[in-house]
C-alpha cells in the first residue's frame, strides 16, 4: 500500500502538467511504485499467493497502459520508460 507522499512523488516524475493525476503516464508511474513494493513483500513472504495474483494483475495493467501510450505517442512512451527505468 502506497502512502500519499510516495504516490505524489511517483506522479511528479511523469506528470504532463501541474494537476495531472490520471494520465496514463501518471498511472504507469503509480503502478510501477506499487509493483516494486509488492515485489519486496513477496521476497519476504514467498507463499503469499493472493498478493502474487495482485502483482501479476498490476504488471498486466501497466503493460496495457504502456501499449496504449506507445500507440498514441511513441516519444512519450520512450520518455516514460527512461524516467521510470523500465526494461
């Protein structure tokens, strides 16, 4: 679970304008932060299958958002990948 402060810092990395919270860029940033935290949790608790299922869903959601951004604006896609250090 992300705190409000962590979520705000994740959004600031990729937001398009000052009040941007719902763009695909911001959503990918939030999901990436959640994925990182859940991955740390699963390293401590390897038998937590419910959390693992949630992690897989988050990864799929992030992937579909990235596909959408790639289709709409490839330059923005590269910027997101670079700023979040994905792939």
